C-alpha cells in the first residue's frame, strides 16, 4: 500500500494534514483528515471563575472569538439562571450576525474564491488571493468591503474587531447609541449590493464545477442545526434538531440538558480533532453535517425577503435536501444576505437603543450550557462549577468536530474521483484540499492548533520508496 | 503638506513585540501632523485607508539582529508572502493591495526595532526600550525624508 500526504492543507483556518492510501494497483483505498496540534482550552479553564469564561474562551480563536464569547456568555446566563433583557438579546443577535457576515466573507472571498476565479488546476503560485487581486480587482474590493462591514459592526458594538469584550454574562456591558446604529445602517445598502452581486456571479459559475458538485462530500447524511417554532432560520435562540437527507425530523427539541443523549464524541488515534456522531445510530452510521448547508436544509424559510427568494432557488437544486458540500459556498452567500437583512430589521426596532442591557445574579445552578449557530455550525459550551463558582469541567463541541466524519468521507470521495495515477498533480491535490475548504474548518477553534507548516505531499510506493514529492 | 500615516503593529502581550504599538502611542504627541494606526497585525482591510496617504511608515519588532538596534527599509508595492492574508499581510503586500485595488500606494518605509524578549508578558526589555527610544528619535526625520 502507498500513502500520499498533504501537509498542511492550505487556505483553511488552522493546520491539518491529509493522507491518501493507495493499494497495489495505485487505486485510492482510503483517505484521512488529520488535525495535528492541540490547544486544550477545556482543560486549562478548570479552576477559573465562571465569570472569566467569556473573555477566556474568546481567545480560542482570532477569526471566531465572537461566537465563543456568545456561547460562553449563554452558558454563564444558564449558570446564573437569568433571562437577559430583551435589548441585550437583540444586540447579541446583531453581534452573531456580524460574525457570520465577516467569517463567511473571509471564507468565500479570501480562501475559496481563488479556486472559483482562477480554476482548480491553476498554478498555486497564482491561485491565491493576490492572484484574485491582480486579475479580478473588483471581486477583491467587494470581498474586502464586505468583510470590513462585518468587522466594523463587531468593532462598533464590541469596541474592537478581534476579541471584543462587550458581551458579558447577563447581557452586554453597555447599550447601543443612536449614532452607532445609524452608522451601521448607512453601510447596509452597499453590503447587500455586494452580496447579491456575488450570489449572481456564483450561480453563473456552478455549471463549470459539475465534477466538484458531484464529488465534494456529496452523500446522504443527517443534518444538525438550531430550530424554532416558526421553522425560520435561527442562529441564536431555539433548540437543536436532527433531520435526515429526506428532510424528515429524526430528533427534535434537544436542549442543553439532554444534548449528550444525542451527540456522542469519539477520539481518533491519528488526529486531535474528535469526531462527533448522532448517538442513537452509533459512530458507524451517525454521521451528520452542520453549518450553512445544514441550516438551509433545516429551515423552511429564512424570514427575510431577499434571502427567502434566494433560498427558494437554492432548494430547486435537489428534490429533498441539498447534499453536495460544494454548495456550502452557495449557502454561505445566502446566509450573508440573510444576516444583513435581519441586522437591518433589528436595528430599526425601537427597543434596540434601550438602556437596560444587563441582568445581574450570582450562580444559581452548578451547570450551564450555551448553544448557538456559529458561522461554521452549531457551537456548544457546557460548564460545571463548584460552590465557589470555579470551573470544575468544561465541554466544548465545535462545528469542525461535528463535521469531522463528513470531512473525512469527503476527502475519500474526492481522492477516489481525482487521484488517478502515481504522479501527483496540483489540480488533483488542490481538489482534495478544496473539499476540506468547502466546510471552512476552523482548527484553532476545534482543537486549538497553532503554528504553520510547509506543504509536503509524498507519494510512497507499497515498498516504502518515494515515487513523487511536492512541496510548497 | 503630504499626508502621512504611521502604523505600529505587534502583540502587546508578547514583550518586545509591543514595540510598534508603543512607538505609535509615543509618537502621537510628537507628530501632530500625522495620522496613526495601532494594531495587532496588518490586515487587507487597511489597504483602502492606506491608499489615501502620500507617505507611510510601518513600525514593527524584529527578532533577527543585534537587540536594541533599529533598521529602516524602503518598501515597494510588490507583495511578499501572499498565499494567505487572513491573519497577517506583509507591508509590501498591503501596499500592492492599495495600489492595485485603490489606485495609489504611499511612499513607505518599514522601520524595525530588534527586541530581546518575546515571551508572554507585558512591557519591554531594556534592549526593547533602547530600540523604542531610537525609533521615536528617528521617525520624524525619516518621515521628513520620505515626504521630500
């Protein structure tokens, strides 16, 4: 048996490796996605006061600190047993939407657009964001502008773009000012224009990526996302629901008190990233996906006008659920549109400038769970405290962990489709990386990886000799 | 008068890596005609603002060289490491972004001070303070030369 190693996968958040095993005939026999380093926030927070958790957990990641801040604060709300003021909840929802916008814009424009614009087979020296800047400057300007919009909202509300500290247990630390609201509202028309333009452009490109649509983690699986009574898109409030590939509800009304009955976690010998699975079906059959694709499959409507029009068109891609993970990119753009529209609605509500934005309480529970939809998917923070309010244990299940089984299946599927010979080719390798990129994994969040390694891909024959090697 | 921007960047929790942000804080009072940005890392979102200036000085900490010394290097808008710009952009790449996307890139210098300690703590080492003093002494002169 031979092994091809792609190390690290480029243009993702964090650092990972893929190995592809070939049999004696040179056919792909297996493929694995490995996350190579660990950061261990679950352990290092033990013994800290629970009130420190939001600020501490935000340091897990520089791309999604707001998501961790929100989930952590929700877990602390649960420990204090408080119902946060209505204004605070709406402000938190705006923060979550801004985080979705900036993160999705980064994924689509900065990380994945080189594949769409320059081609999967393009020279990797050119197939990067600077290649896009040089050949498609308007697309690059739009991407920067859209991400900047999301970041500016985070900065306006939270005080800074990365690691804002404004979200606290019980609500938020201070109210929104009218001029801040107006400043955000003034930027919304441009953000919508850019997003609609990107959607139109991407829909026009799909036909060119038929092979990728067919093979990029395209298989029936369960989907997990937040749900609510109205069956509208939900990113902050609600319960968890599993649906199957035919859109049937498999498990519903899952909350912080019983999620462990439905979500199992499995450790892997070759990766620091745990694999989660739908417990009633077991590890072998319990594969599911989270994130934009799952959320759009889950909801019956987005709840905003323009996003609903796009969602209706998205639904026409397939009879039941949309199964190809290539469409994560498409779903991301629709979610950006939704997020901007929903943000505008929230900002126009009268109570958004309300002054009562924080509830105060001491711990009233020894346990708290915070769940929300982060850009990449369902995020769960679960803390247990002692009688002094110090953390006894923490469990965090992050989107990339939920998607780990699906990413592995996807890597195998793409490798089988595109790895055909014993000679490595850039386009083939890039497609293996691109299927991982479609999930937009954030490895700093999911295992707390750090460091940058060079790309080193080796093709090793059954007798152990190296047939081919590629480095960058 | 040429419009001038000074950008100091670095991690204020990693010892001498704070040189850039600390230089900016000190220079604000000394150079009222200039504008300043203090940030953790350079991101592509800075390109549009950068394009509006005639001159720019990037101030960063370095770990290679004799601790306490300072170097100034003229930058051109020619990229650098550009495969990923999600977390950090090289100043040259940022100038290229400004030029290509927004039609103009300022004349620019990269001024680096060599630090001695980059461990997890706040505050500069003795050598870091020497470099900071030198950067703050040189910056007005360098900007004047750049503005000619």
